[in-house]
C-alpha cells in the first residue's frame, strides 16, 4: 500500500522472519561466529537464547543457508513433544530417515546409522532444535545421549538448542549439569541498543530499495524506547508508522507520528514498552 509512495520495492518491516533482512548486531554476529566455530571444530553442543522477537529464528534461517556441502543440517521446530522417543522421530524426519513403526531403541539405532554413514562420506550433521524452551528437563537431559555418538575424537552430531529465556532456566536444573558440561557455546541475544536500532532500520529500508531517509533522526529514539530494542516490535512500529505516514502523505516520518503509533498500539494487545 505505502511502498510506491516511499519508493520501496517491498515492505521492509514484515513480522515474519526473513534471513535476507537479518541485521547482524554485535550479539547476532557473535552468536553466528561461535556457531560456525562449533560446526568447524565438531565438538560440543550450542545454546542460543533470546526474548520473543529478538531474531533467533532469523539467525537459524541464516545458518540453514550456509553454503557448505560438508554440512547436513536438520531442523526441528515442533517441540511440543511428550517423550524423547517422539523427539527422535522428529529428528529423523528432519534428516529424511524413515521413523515409522520403530521402538525407541530402533529410532536411536537408525539415527546412529545415519550419522555413521554421513561421517564415512565426510559430512558433518547439524541438528537445530528451535523453540527448545518447550522441552521438559527430562527430555533435554536425554539429549545428552547424543554426545555418546562419536567417531574417533569427533562427535557425530552437532546439536544446537534455540529458545526463549525459559530454556536457560531449564538448564539450571541440577539434574542437567552433565548436559550443561557438553555445551561449548552459550549465547543470549540482547535487545538492540539505540545505535543498533538506527542501523537496523536503515538496513531493512536499504534492502527494500529506499533511496532516502524515511525516518527522521528524532524518530529513532522513540522507536527504540517504544520497542525496548526488540527487532519484532521495531518492525511493528515502523510498519505501522509507514502506513500512518502514507495516509497523511508524509515523506519523512517524525517523532510526533511515532508517538501516535505507540499510543495506538498501547491501546491494543501489542507488546509495546511502557
């Protein structure tokens, strides 16, 4: 609706995750670099956490786009499971391995055989479990069994758990200490600071084809304060501001309009900072 008015090729602030628009803040860049290290070193598990809307899923999609033929990446994002057996089924499905009518032992055997085959071919399997905060402590502890799958000095599978802050609380359970000892990388994505918010907005506008500054310098701090630095809420505010700005035929969106947007969202169910 507003794209042509602002000279954009597409909407830059959609709510769905899109690796193309991923802005690598200091935290995101650090997480990505450490994950790449884990993948290359072939040892240990990785845990990535962050609040809702902090960019975890976009980071995962970035990982899925890694151009490395030696990596075999599987993704599980359905973590509402009642047992480790059910989780194993989802993992095998992610790798394209048959899991039908198999017992827990047979499922584990099928996974081990797949991993050994990949190792013999010189490939390194990665398993990313998104929304891992939904897993119970008991199921998470059983994931540690995957660290027993190894060849020579290398683990046969690299496990990446991605989830909200609740995952960190789960991992504080004393019963999970042996699992925690297998974690090589532990990153928490913090909200963007003011300058990162400014760069984030410009980054997305540039990718969408913007040829000039659309948000005034004064508007950015208000967006940052209203969003708490959470990328998803920044998107919500900016997208709504572009819609409001188009309605008022404003070529540059200022601080006053941002305050109008924030007040409008606070009267709805939107999670805008107070």
